[in-house]
C-alpha cells in the first residue's frame, strides 16, 4: 500500500483504534502476525513485575533479567514503562513480543486521544489492552505468551487501580497489590505479609523492592538488584499528578537500604503477628 492509499484508508477509518486500523491496512505489522519466530526456549523471556496501590497512587516495578532457557539473555532489560500521562504497564513473557505490544499500546492511547480529543477512561485503557492481548492468542498457543500488568490513576473515581490479564485477554481488577511473571508466586507471598492499606508511595516502593528481592531469592529467572553493575529495578509511580519513572539514584538508595537490612535478616523483614 502506497502513501496515498494509506492516507485515504486512514481518513476513511470509522474507528479511533490504531490497532484495528493497522489490522485492516497492514496486518503483517502487528505483533500477533509475526511468523517464523525461533523456538520459545531460544526466545528471551522477561519476569517479574509487581504493583502496590495506596490511597495516593500506585507503584509498578520490575526486575531487569531476561532468560533464554537456562541462560541469562540480558541483565538490564526494561520491563516497566509509562503508558501515557496517568498509567503505566509492565510486561512478563516473551520479551520481544511483549515490548512490541507495549509500543503499540502507547501509540493506541495517543491515537485515540488525538482522534477523539479526549483521553480514554482508565477502564477503557484496560479494555483496549485486553483486546490487544486477545489478538495475540494465536502466538500464545505456540508458547509466545505476553502477560501485562497495567496500573493507573482513575480520575473519575479519585483512586489508583491495578489490572491483571491472562493469555486469552481476560482482564481482572486487583485489590491492593499484585505480581505477574515466573517469580510472582514468591513476590505475592512477600507482598501479602508486607502490604498495609495505610502505606504511602515511598512505603509502596520499599514493598516492591522487597518483593523483587524475595522473588529473586527463589526464582532463577528473576534478577535481584546488581549493585556491582549498578543495575536496579525500574520503578514507575502513578498519582493524581501523573505517571513518572522514579530516578535510578532514588531507587539505588532504597535498594541499598533494603540490602543493609537483609544483611542482618537475609529473608527480609519479619511480619507482625
């Protein structure tokens, strides 16, 4: 399709969905249309993502390791991104495919706002992401699974919210905290003991770092903070003021504090009875 044909197709498009537009005009460009991908054991896999919601916002964090079979494919991959001004997304699963989905989702939200003149509601964003994950079902059945964790500030209700997904595109709202990825079982166990509804954003950051430590302690696919290489988790906070990635220096300081406490108690803080 040449430029003039693409322009006419775009102007004639009846919806505000960029994903549907691409699906009609150039379906080969969608992540779900990829063919000839390598064996899933030789394709990098990304884990683990954690989220904690508080009364004044939500924190989303991810470790930096990607694995390929039993090997470490990358030590500093980024798995957590701002999606737009008031939401963020973290990805677990087939790394290359997941990053493509994130890029497409960010364009989808920007495209909708430009066409409609107003941003999607948080529920609308969560449902659009669910539709994109459902579109990847064919690849998921081949083993190339993408599992996102989506968070945002809901201006209509004045609170932070967390949404999880399954490989078929099912969308579920979570309460308080959640985790996805191979280390999620251990991360959720950690957050279950640490979580407090009275926590603030700083407390949520510490809880996420602690949960990633616990996940890395028991899951070989999850990478703990690497102080020697200055590799720390990527952490995004979303509040009524917007979504921002917390500076690495701030995360490094929190991480060193957690490390200091774990030098005394390696298994992490003791939960109160």
